[in-house]
C-alpha cells in the first residue's frame, strides 16, 4: 500500500473516502437526535445541580450541627476553586483520551467517576474529605465537557448545531433551578436535621446520574471519529442504520449526499501537533476561544459563587430561603439559550456572540452602579441579575459551541479541553478565591468591584468576538476547519 503524508505531516498507510459527514448533516430532526440530546445533554443538569447546591448550602455547612468543621468562605472559596481545578484537570486528561479512544468510551467513564465522587461527597465527615471529593467530582465533570461537546457537534446536523449546542449547555441552569429549590427543602431543619439535609442533596445527584447512565448506553460512537481511526466500515453501517430509522419515521426517502471527503487513517496525534495547529494555523481562533472562556468564567464567578452571601449580608435574606432567589435567576439563565439559540443559526455566530457578551457586560455595570448606590432590594437585585444572565448565558454557552466547531476534527476534544481548562482556570479558580473575599467582606464597594471585574472582561471578550468570530452557521464541521488528515486534493 502506498505511503501517504497528510496535512499534519504524519505518515499514514492508507486513505478512506467517505460521505459520512454529508450524510449526517443532511438528516432531518428525528427521534434519534432526541436520544442524543437526552443521553448526552442532560449531564449539564447535574453540573448545575452540583454548583448551585454548594453555593446555597455554604451558610448551613458553616453552622454548628452540620457535621463538618468548615466556614462559608471555605465552601464558596476553597471548595469551589478545587471543584473548578478538578474540572480543568479532568478536561485535559480525558480530552486527550477522548481523541485517542473515542467519544463513547470516555463519556461513560467520566459519568461513572462523577457518580462515585458525588456519593462520597455526601458522606463527608471532615473538611479535607469534602475538598478531596469536590475536586474529583469536578475531575469527572471536566472530562464530560470534552467528550460530550465533541460527540454532540459531530452527531447533530449543521442546520441545528448552534441552537442545540446552546440549549444543551444552557440546560446547566435547569439543574441550577432544581438545586436551588432542593436546597430550600434540604436546609429546612423542620424537615431534615442540619447534618442530613445537605447530604441528601448530593445523593439526589447520584440518582439522577444513574438514570442518565442508563440512557447514555444507547448513544453511539461518533461516526466522524470512527472513519478517522480505521473504523470506516463500522461508521458506514452505523449511519446507514440511522438513515433507515429516520426514513421510516418521516416516511420519506432521504436525498443522496453529493459531497465526499478523503482522509488518511491514523490512530493518534501528539500534543505538539495539536498545539501547533491551534496556535500557529488558527491564531485568531485561539485568541477568540481564550477570550470567550475567560470572560464568561469571571462574570459568572462574580455573581454566582457569592450569590447567597450577598443576599444574606446586604439584604438580610435568611440563609434557608436564598434558594428561591437563585431559582429565579437560574431559570432566566436557561431562557437565554432557549429563546436566543436559534438566532445563532439564522442571524449568525459573530453578531450574536459579540452582542450577548457586550450587552451582558454593560448590564452588569449598570447593576453594579445601582447596588453601589444602595438603590436595590433583594427582589430588584435578583431582577437585575436575571436580565444580565439572560444574555450572558447564551453567550457563555456559545463559547463551548465555538471551540468545539472551529478546529480540525482530530484536535476537537483536546481543543475543547484546553480552552475550557485555561479559560476556566483563569476565571474559575482565581475567581472564587478573589470574589469570596470581596463578597463576604460586608463592604458594598468590594462587591461592586467584583461585579465590575466580571463585566469588564465580558465586554472585552465581546469585542474580540466582533472581530474574530467565525461564520460557522449552517456549515459542516469539515468546511469550518478541514481535518488535518484530509488529502491535499480534497482540502
């Protein structure tokens, strides 16, 4: 067999010509796609549940009788930072394995790790145990980001990819609503003892994760990954079976795809090549990805990790009812991607990404001014946050969409992992540590500074998007960024 060299410079021993990407992209929406959404997308509900529960139970954990010797600043600061650090490390670790061994194997492993770590968090008996398993829970969730976003974008037709990706990532906030309302019940000492209620909230996450695991077993491997790794026959068979299901459901004959791609088979690509591809071949896209992730991470950490503390310290809201307020803003967060998502496919990526980032940042500046002037109540403060996060949530979700579609297929999971890890580490590790001190100081000006920091970075990211965002709406992944192993005559 003739030895070939692909665009990456790697040596390969054969090629495959396939229409699998075109066949997947021309599929109408069907029950099969809903199965993908439910099996993969619902994990963000668990992530939202996790983050929200910890934020809302911080006050209770620091009280006598909780069963833990820990302060609320440690919960919202150290534990939150460790959770995010674990997510960053897990994204990088599992991102590499996802590109090597496939999407399906890894999204089963990462969910299993999440379930085990969450269950062990529920039985925490000391602060170090709580910190350790918060880190490991984040480690599993971080792996989910790389494996799941890769699979979703490679399985969903290009016509729907933007809105589906945004809504799936936005479903984090459905978990946040559930976590907020659950915390109200769990923190009610008339219902559960102080040492038990917060443990039950983590146990519920385990139950939900087991249900998702049952559905996820039926989600297939990505055919795009398969034909690149010498499994082109299996990829063809899988897509053929999906086409039969869709034709039977819709009662129509699918049109023949007219676009084929020829790629060289390979089994792995090193970190060096991934880094060169991202930063040397796509420098503007690399800057875009970093800006989007850092901006949204700081904005959300400026608000959400100190949410309960702000309500308690500045508005005298009882710790047991802060969950009601958070449920309201969490629902507003979900409405953002739900109602604005389709415009990312119709109006376009660049105007929508830039617009949602800049507008949410400006609105947060306005909220900071009103708060600093003492013109807000707990209710009006929550209303302001709702408006800010309606737009910010759509923008933040588009960050995951962006980095999952603008780099070559062979680097997709690692690109998601890298930008998530770097951006989130910058805003998600330093953010809780900085903002926990600012929002818990009891000084109004400190909280205003936290808000303005998040708002500034969000606006800056929006301006970067205005110049660097890619018009990816309605385009196949292979046209947005040709695979590294594509034959030169088909690139």
